[in-house]
C-alpha cells in the first residue's frame, strides 16, 4: 500500500471507531468503550506516523484522488487528499494529542449519560477525524466540510456538563460565533467557485493564473470571507471572544485539544489557502496579505496578553494566553516566507505540549479542590508538589525557557519577523508565562499574602468556583494517568527543541509548504519538484539570549506581583477591555462584522 | 458594552460587509452564460458512470468524501444532542398523559402516515435516477413516523420507536458508508472508488456504488432524525426538573 493510499485511512479510522462506539454503546461497559476509543485514536496516530516516515524527501507530496478521479490535463471532478509533511505532521500531532486527552480522561471522567458509555470517546474520535481531514484535504469545499465537522463536535464537547448554566452559555457563544465564521467561509467559497468554476486548492490557483493583474473586488472579497472563518477558529482579534468563554466551561481534556491544536488549525487553514490558492499569479499581492495578517497578529498578541494577565480563573488565564500566542503565530505566518512558516511550526508543536500540560494541571486542581480560582486556591496546592513542579515548568516553557520547543519556535519566528517584533515576542512571552508563574507561586507555594476574598464567593466573571469533573465528587487521590499525561506532554515539548532531525524535517516541510508552483505541479500533474532549500529552524545565540531574558522577566514579574497586596478593585484602564468581553453573544457578532470590514479594508 | 457603542460597531461592521459583498457580486459572471466548467465535466462523468441523476453522482461518486464528512456532521450532531439533552441528575422522567385527538386530525394523520412512509422510501430508492436521495428521503421517512404522535399520542409513538434500535441504525449507516468506501481498496481502487458494475442507464440497478452509499445515507438520516427528535420531544414531554416537580406537588 502506497503512502497516498493511507491518507483516507487516517481520516476514516477514528470515524469508524466512533460509529462502532455508538452502535455498541448500549452493551459496552465503560472500560471497554474507553479502551476502544484509545485504540482507534492510536490507530490513526500510527498510520499518520508511518505515512510521515515514508514521505522521504521534501518534494514528496503524495496525493490521493478519492474515488480514483485522477486529473487529466490538470482537470478533475474529484477531491484530493495531499500528504505533504505539514499536513501529515499536523495529523500526527492531532492524533497524539487526542490520545493524550483520552488517556487523561481515562476512568476519572464524570459519569457519561446513562447507557451511553461510549459517547464521550466517540465525540472525541469524530473531533479527531474532522481535524485530520482538515489537515489532509487539498480541496476548499472539503476543507469546509471537515471544518464544520470539528466545529459541531467541539460545541457539543464544550457543553458536555449541561448541569451548569455557564457550560451551556459558553457552548452557545462558541457555536454561534463559529457557525457564523463557517457561513462566511462558505460565502467566500461560493464567490471563488463562481469566478473560477473550481473547488480544489490547486485547481483554483491554476484558474486564477489565467487572469493575472491586480485582484478585483470579487477576489478580495473571496479571500477576506474565506480567511475570516478560519481566523475565527484561530481566535484572531476581533473574532476571539468565543475562546475564553468556551475554554472556561469545557471539560479539561477538551480544552487540551482546543488550545493545543484546534485553534492552530485555523491558522494552518489560512496559511494553506493563501499559499496554494492565492500566492501565484492572479492571486493576492503578497504585500496586501502580509499587511492584513501582520496587523491582526499584533492586535491579537497585545490584547490576548493584556487580558491574560488580569485573569484569576486559571482556565481563562490559559485561554487568553492561547489568544496571545495565536497572535504571535499569525505574525510569523504573515512574513510569508519558509523561515516564518518553519518557526511557527516549531512554535505550534512546542506550544501544543506545554499548553495541554498546563490545562491538565489545572484539571487536577479542579478535581481535587472544586475550584480553578487563583485566590481561592492560595497555598492549597502545597499538598501536590508534583503537579506544582509540572505547572511551574509549563509556565517557564511558555515564557520561552531554552531548550523547550516553545523557545526555539519563538526565537526562529521573531527573527523571521525581525526588527521591533523581537521586543513584542519577548514581552508577550514574559507576561503570559509570568501570569502562569504568578498563579503557580500563589497556588502551589502559597507565596504572598492570602487574598482577603479567598473564602467568599465573588460574583464577577473572573472568579472560578466550579463543579469537579470527576465522578463521585472531588478526588482524594490523583490517578497516575492524570499526572503522567502532563509529564509526557512537557517532555515532548522539550524534545521539540532538542531533536535535530525534527528541525530539519520541519525546515523541509516549510520549504514545500510555501512552494506554490510545486504544490500545483505535484497535485495536478503528479510531478515532484524539489523546492528551493532554505536553512531549517536552528538555535542561535541571540535566540537563546532573548529566551532567557523573557524567562527572567516572567519570573521577576510573577515574584514582584505576589509580594504586593492583592487589590480588590480592578485597574481603571482595564475596564473598557473587560466590558468588551461581556459574554453577550450580540456584542461578539457586532465585533465579528467589524472584523470582516477591518480585514477587507486591510487587504484592499 | 453600552447599547449605543454596540449599535455603532454593528452598524459600521454591517455596512462594511455589505459594501464588500455588493462590490464582489458586481464582478460575478453575468446571469445565463454558457461557461460552466465544473457543471459540464460533472454531467459527462455522471453519464459515463450510468448515473441518471447528476447530483447523486456528484454526491456519492465524484465528491463522495464530502458526503462522508456531511454524514459525519449529522452523526456528530445527533450524538452531541444525545449527550447535551440527557436526563441530568436533577431531572425526573414522567409518563406522558394520554391525549385526546380530534377525529378529523386522527383520520388525516393515519391516512398520511403510510403514504408519507412510502414516498420517503421511494425517494431514497430512486436517488440515482431522479431528484432526491438518502438525505431527502431519510427525512421524509422519519417525518412519517412522527405522524403517529399527531394521530394518537406520545405513548403510541414511543411504542413504534425503540430508540436503542434507531441509535444502532444511525451508527450502522455511518459505518456502512465507510465500509462501502473501503471495500473499493481490495479491488485495487482508491477509497470510495466506484468499483461495482455500472448497470443499465436509468434503471434501479445503475450507478455502481451510488445506490449503496445512497442507501447508507438514507438509513443514517432516517434513524438520526428520529433519535434527534426523540431527544427534543423527551425534553418537552417527559423530562421535568425535580424543582418543577416539587413546585407542581406543592
């Protein structure tokens, strides 16, 4: 069986697993259902890894025409799956992270619905299938279908704890904003189809090359609308509002998947669409795309950082740190060069491990103490030294401590963006990492004075008293799986920075990813062309230095803050920002429309 | 946010999107043109595979992977609904009361039920020949069963609606699509390849795998919609929160 033939199997393995779990759900005991879920997730991971290993050189872009509708003279009616290294690498990351989330939820997770033991793993498997399909497809409409699949399942998973009104509210906001993004994308696909009569990435790109020149309004609108939906998933400002509301209420394993990889897939989609469809002649001028993505990236990074620092609800804190990092990723992609893509790829891999591990630690706190509030938990984490160590290591890694993968990714990306960006990257890393370290110092070390309102029930939106997710109330003992998963994830994030082979592979993947003509030739004519090689991501002295500076700043910021008395009132300048994040879905939609306008204006 | 600011953001944003979209639409190819690159190719491909209904050929042959994704979206939505509308700890289930139905309504619904069921099955079975197919027919079949709720009452509907069976059918429809697609692999075809004989044009047994995939969708949609509606109806008719119950007794 060739590499190309395994591509559909990566998508259908978890799909079939989900069908099996639902079909047999009434008879399966819980243990069997969870084992089956892990097996199917692992099966897809193995297939993706094997395919990745078999894709030898960077020029290898195995393309599988589903149903055998191979193109004749570059023309086909079918859908193609493309197993280039970036797509396959992301499918591998998705599958491994799903496996980690399922292992984390292993046996501890609150009772599934009566007689539906398999429903949680089945939903997670469908989530996996949607994400893997999205990474592998080479067709714009097919990408939309898988985008919707991962959306629909994610809404249900977010609202999983329906007993709480907030879970329903968070899932509803998530569903409404992301569905609106999906429709926008569909509208854009419609425009592009009307213009070119094609739906495949490569085919549209090929058709656009027939009419070179400055893009007309249709093309600008098509690009804006398609990218909007993807940027909603990527939580770019001002489409980011759903993210914190959803993360605050979603079960911990789901947060691990959403922050670890789903948000990043939105960015991947935007970059993939740009490079395959719009980067050639007749597409979008690089300067316009660069300006739009860079502006949104900076806005996202700054706003995410400001909001992150102010949170005391730990899940919200981590959620806004994801927003901030998504902004940095967007800035890296906006460079529109192999160096930028390679740096972001390393950064995303490292971030996935670190962020998922941090969420896993917060989940343990939630299930032990029935709270995720930094002030209420003050000093109570001292009985969990291992969790504290992992949480602290995660905070340092988030701040960019070498040799974590996050540090390498940050260094390469900031160098690719260049100039003033280094300062912004250092500041964003320092403040988001510092916020995590500050929370860790208070919760696990009990540093600083115990906040006066620690005992009472604060009514404002930042407080974090929650129901534990475990069956039978708070845990008395932490299960080994819940502790092993974050440790393994952090080790993986460390390995991303240390394994040289991975860096070379990512460098080659980025070269192929940014090779518009090579992609079209490989998909439409089956011709493999070696892209122009560029140096792969690597450590530099300045990168290490800036990483250390960011880490030192983060630690200093955290220590300085915990030594000061906790203030009850919030700082005046933050009030307008907080008011923007109202939880009111109507507000989010108003900002959404303003965002589409802003994006269109930046591109035009 | 204040109402005023909200309205300003909404108005400016909405105006911008409207301008963008109208400008784009002005650049669209004019109505009634003769250039249909995909349409022409799709019709040719459908005829080559002896599928009279080109739309079914696009759905179940040329772009069958899209349909697998769409089927999975429905499957995931139904599963999500089962999870979200479950009976929670603070809810109880009550037997619904028998209801009185006006005789004319009852006569109409009992007459319409078998007719609707037959039409639904017909639409599924002829998907490869005439407009329709598994998605459309499946919904009609599911609707027909619910006419019993209108004709008699909820308890009557529950008797012909063993939910466990429908959940299995829902999953079986999803699995069947994957399996038919994978069955092409040993025959040397790509996944979802149309590996069966194409049959005689414009007869029930034409189109190769199209009728099979179509039937899988029909089963999944019919069963899925029944399960979906059951969850909503249960919430409306049977499930009450214990607070409400206590209030009702007091």
